[in-house]
C-alpha cells in the first residue's frame, strides 16, 4: 500500500527526538496533530513564557491530520437542530459564526507563518443524485446555503446523474500534509517542543505517563482523537471509524475539463455512507469514503486501512461518479481513523479532571474545527477571559460509548441500515423512511 498522497508530496521530514526521562513543564499536550499543534501555537502566542511540550506516539501528523480529505469546513458536525437543542438558537448561531470566522483565522495564520498549503476558498458542492438525496439536501437549504438546479450543478461538476446540488460557500480546500508540517514548524518557532516516538499510556491530573518517562504538568491536553482509545481508562470515550482514500495521477487537460470543479470546490453527494473529494492543486482527484466496517472492541488495525476490497469500493464509487476516469491510474491508496463521540457532537472539555483538558469528536470534520478548539483550550488555560471560552461546545463531553458487545451491535446495525438505505434510494428514487428516522435520532 502506498503512503498517502499528502505524505508522499511533503517528502521526508526531520525526525524529532523521543522523550528522554522525566520532565516538568507548564503544559503537556498529547497528540501532534492539528488540535495539539494549534493549541501549542496559541499558548505560546498568549503566554510566551509557558513551557509547552507536545508528545506523539509516532510522528507529527501521523493520524487523521496527515490523512484526511483536505476539507476545511466552516461549520461543525452535528445538525443545526442538535446545536439548538444543546445551546438554544442564540448559542447555535454563535457556534456557526465562530466556525465561519475560523476560516478567516486559518487563512490569516497560514499567511503569517508562511504555510503554503494549497489553500482555495471555493465552497463545497453537495450533489443530489436521486430523489432521497434531493429531498434531504433541499431541506437543508437556508441562510447562506444555495440550491443549484441540475443544469447549474452539472456545469460546475461533470458527475453522473446530478439532479441538483446544495452549495455551501463556507468551505475551503487545502493540502493536509503541508498544513500539518507547517503548523509543527510554526509551533516550534514559537517555542513549543515536540517529542516524537513517545507513546502516552495514562493521563491524570498533573501527570502524563509514557514509556520513556513521566511528565509533570500544571495542565494536560488530550488531543489524540480516535487514538484516545489507547489511553488507560479511555477506551470508550470515542469510537474510531475508518475512512479510506485514493488519489489519481494528474489528469489531462481534457479530463480536467470534463470533471469540472473549476476553482477547486470540494464535492460529495447526499448518501448516508459519506463520500468526499477534491481536485488537487496539481490536477488530481483525491477521493475518499467510509467503506470499512467498525472493528470489535474499537480496535485500530492497519490491515483495514490497506484492505484491497475496501479500497475497491472507494474506487468503484469514484467511477460511478466519473466513469470516464476508468483508464486513469490510481497512484495512491491509504486509510485512517476518525473519532466519533456517542452523541456525534464535537466538544472542548476544560478541567474534565483538575488541569486535564480534551478536545475532539470531530466526526471527520475537524480540519477547521481544530483551530477553534486550539484557541478555546489556549485561552481557557491562560485565563484570558476571551469570548471563545464561553462557546457552547466548551462543555463536558458526551456519555461514553457502551461496553462490548453492545457497542459493536449498535454501530454495525446502524451502518448496515444506512448502506441498505443508499441502495434502496438509488433503486427507488425515494427517501428511506427508516434511515431518516435513525439518522435524526442517532445523535441524541
């Protein structure tokens, strides 16, 4: 199996040392992905005297931050109705405005630190390709979201069976690998220290235990997303869901013209089993989907990320959208895991235990959300009183997932229902009532 396109294109990166014995610091951050790196950078900007270290069991960007689809979405996972239920109309509005503003913040910060990450702020096309998808997407058309008819949608992207599209202007696209290595360099230039190859085994108030020593810290930040399951006592905090991706060779001018996506808007459709794609800056298609099944016990297994059968499903879905790409070479195939909380709603948890903070549960929509999470955590730790610390997602995380086998039964049954619903909607051209009911109540 090839490395991800993103890792391949950034090339070899300098190896950072592992922790070499016990250490005393002000803030210890577990996880060197977007959340941890943004948090460290903002901490050092707010309080340059803080001793901030970041630990990672592998390398910078090893997890979802180095393998995702490159969608930078100006919104959070979970429905508007869910946020209204959590925080009321005013609170939901604050969250939405904060996330839209986060795109501006990321654009400003990457420019300030010279992070060239193939940024393009061209929105997202959510395609409707059958009656069920169209009904769901039309129901979401409000505010800044625009419904495009079949002709206009097809003029923007050359996918098959397009009946229309919901256009979201608050989405940018980028190169995940370039962003994560740029953030690591920015955090280090601000004075944070990164230790790679240092796996944390347990986190508690004032203490991070690793295989290479104990770190004592006034504040500890858990920024491990799906890999939180590896920490003692946290196997049920988040569930790891697999997502697999491929990248084509650079497309010819003729094929790019047929694909469309001028300006590089991201694209998906309205199916339940999520797919996502982008036209890269060098003229490829990078495309992914949730093809692999949940593993009993929340296991994260490398073979699932490399399985040829699962990757075949991703490729066949791409060809269903763009059949004229059948002879195009796929140069990269890779996979990874994303973190899902029980209520499917991302969070920032401050002082979950005294001095222990956590953020995550992005449900695959974390590229932008991690920046806001990093600001929330940094301002909370430093105690600036900034308004971001009172946003509705700064709260305790959701209830933990149930023990096995109930976790496996529930997740597997829901996945099978949604997969069957996608097939039925494609065949009948009508929405699946059962899937809609489960989808509305799944995140409670």
